[in-house]
C-alpha cells in the first residue's frame, strides 16, 4: 500500500471522528471526563496533578497532552480542541495496524483490513469522550506490534520501541501493567543465555510488588492509584467472585470480537503447520501473555461488593474498556486464520463449535448488566438488542434482564454456523465491516443520548455554564464542603458536590480555579477576586440567583 493511501486514510479518520464529536457538546462520561479536565487544567496553571487543589492518584500522560487547550477560557473551545486532539491521537493507530497487517497480507488486503480494524468500535468512538483510552489504545497496540516485530526479526530496535511504548502505556493507565510480563518474556528471548536468571529476577520483583506493593515507591512514578490497586490484589485473589469474574471477562472478550476471531485466536497453536505457522505463533504469544494479565487486572479493578448483586458470585459490573485495547490484535489474528482456511474453514468446525457453546453462555451473563458506552462500547450491540427484546416482550425498556439470557447463545451459534458453512473469505470480512458499522451506530446513539439528553440538560451543568459568563477569567470559585452531601449520578444530582470534594456538576464547564473547603476557610480567605456558589442564603453581596437553586456571591 502506498504511503499516501494510509496518510489519506489517517486524515479521513480524523475528519469523520471530528464531525461525529461535534454533536456531542457535553462529555457523556461525567466522572472520567471531569477528572481529566480538572487535572489537565491544574497541570497547565500549577504544574500539579490535582482536582480542586486535592492531590489525585491518576497517571499524567493523557491530561498532560490535553492541558494546553486550557489556555482558552471558554470551555466550549476547550472541549472542541480536546476532541480534535483525541481524533488525531486515536487515528494514529492506523500506522501500527498497517505495519503488522502487511506482514501477512498483500497491499490491497492490507489497505482494506486497516480500514476495517480502524473502525472497530472501541478504536473509533472514544474521540468524542474525554478519556485516557484515546491514547492508551495507541500505546498499547503499538507495544504489541513492536513486540511481534522483535520476535520476527530479533532486532534490538524493536525491543527498545516495545519497552518505550509500554512505559508510555503504563504512565497512561494502570491496566497497561499487563505489558510487564510480556517485556519479561521478550528480554528472556533477547538474552537466551541469561533467560532463566532474567525471568527469575523479574518474576520475583513483580511478585514482591504484587504481594507487598509498598516495597517500592510505585506511587512516586505512577500515582497512588497503582499502590491501592496492588494492595487489593492479594485479598481479591482468594475470593470466588474473582475467578467467576475471570470466566465472565473471557466471555466478554469473545463477545467484543464477535466470537469467531477470538476462537480462531485461541486454537492458533493447534492449527496447520504451514509456512506462516511460526509467525502466527509469535503473534499468538504477544497477545496471550498480556491478555491473561489484562483479565486478572480487570477482575481486580471491578471486584466490588455493594450488597445489591444479583448473584453473590458476580460482584461488581463488567467493564469492557479495561480489555478492548487488545481486541484489534485478536481480530487481526482471526482474519489471518480466515485467509489461511479460506477454502476449508469447515475443517475447524469441531473445535470452533466446542468452544462457542461455553463462550456464548458465558457471554449471555452480560445481559444481567448495562452494556452501554462508555464502559462497553464494543458491546453496544448487546445493549441495543437487549433493549429491543425487552420492548418486544414486555412493551417496556430495561426491565428484568433474565428474559434475555437465552438470546446470546442462540443467535451466536447461528452466526458461527453461518460464517463457517455459508460465507466465503471476503464475505466474512464484509460481514465484520457491517457489524462494526452497526455497533458504532448503536454506540454513538447511546453516547449522544447520554450527552445531549442527560448531561447537557442537567440544571447544574447549565448553571455552571451561566456562572462561567458571570465571573472573571482570573477569579476563584469557592464551594462549602458542608454541601457535599452524596455521590453524583444521572439519577441523583441534588448534592452540589461529592463528599470526596473531587466532583461538582457546576464545575464541569467552568475554567476557573475551584476550591471546596469549610465555610470558615472561605470567609477567612485572602484570595482576591473570589466568589462563593451555594444553595444557602448568606450575608454577602449577591451577584445573581442561578437556576435551579444556586446563589452566586462575591467575597
């Protein structure tokens, strides 16, 4: 494929993503967006990782990249520029995807498959969201691609690139720690003479960190969130909910790749040993190692007992975005297997059917949970079908999920049989193109609904927009911590801020310093040009009563 073709594809992806994101005026994922918006602002103005002057445990890379946008005071401009940056960064993934595809396909196939992988929902839809996944997926996929090139060519430069991008990924988000075992494996491959010593030392080091996370100053480099996560790991590992969740997440990965590519990936070591077998085995290794640890990390991060679980062995809720960064490589390996067995995929029908039955039943459990963006973009098709079946069967939306448990295994097995016995190689790829497009449309519809019909119309976010116009650019906004009564959600936003003092709906579209502290500290503050936003009546100079029930005072 000519270089200008892939560059044209890159530009078109940016344009398309930007056009879609223009209709998303308010971030659809409030908590994550608020965190990165406020940390990015604090990096630019104070050089700190803080929210409302409070230190936070979040890694630096993504907020650092979007921080220059806050030189503009108008948050509408800031959010547009962030989405523009997201579109550029997330579209860069076409280059590592192209790099690995051309090892297995001719120029024409490489071009079309690069397009196909690039519109995979998890890669395509995040640009409208202020979330670290926009850059994490680029770093993670690049790491895996360079790791493959190292195994193929045994050149030091690819190992250096692999380590470099893995460090960037780890500095972007904690689940990229799953790359460390892969690095250990590659180092052992590079220095086979010392491989046993390298593996022994690094396994011991990782083991010590997992069991005693405070043995090294992890939080100094990666934020306190990493230490907290590792502290919970040893406790969670012995719970039955951890391993039932491991199985559930395995089904989730299968569903997020539409099952067949995942199954073809799993059986790679047992496929025919032709001239491509060794390269496929290398690709399999660089996927299976981090995938196992991604599953472990995802289980650890979502294992929470609230007392409201449907089943005690299924605590917490599944979150696909903890795993979706590895799905493009699974899809690529699956598409390679499609080509290898283009004439005789039926030869693999038995192992495929043996695996599809348990995987489809594991995936069917997902209907017990909300399968919507932003946590489950690649599974939006399940969320949409679930809503449709609820409506058809009960004339209501989002009722009991139990009535839907049967449809995933039934339709999945039909889908697999259709792909094996009816469709030819190119028809399979066209089918996946259609599936990706449909899932993207579902995901975009859910994101648009959450943004424009929920958060954009939230009275406190609207109030914050109005307050931003009433106060000066260099002013400080105070909030009384006594009014931080409860967690904020779509359903309950009666509290002006959360007890953690990290979130306030009013502050989402305010590009000013916000400090949440006691009333005494507010009244005794020496900060010039400051304001107080409160629901209470105060003996201060009132600037304006702001709907729905806020008072803006000048201090």
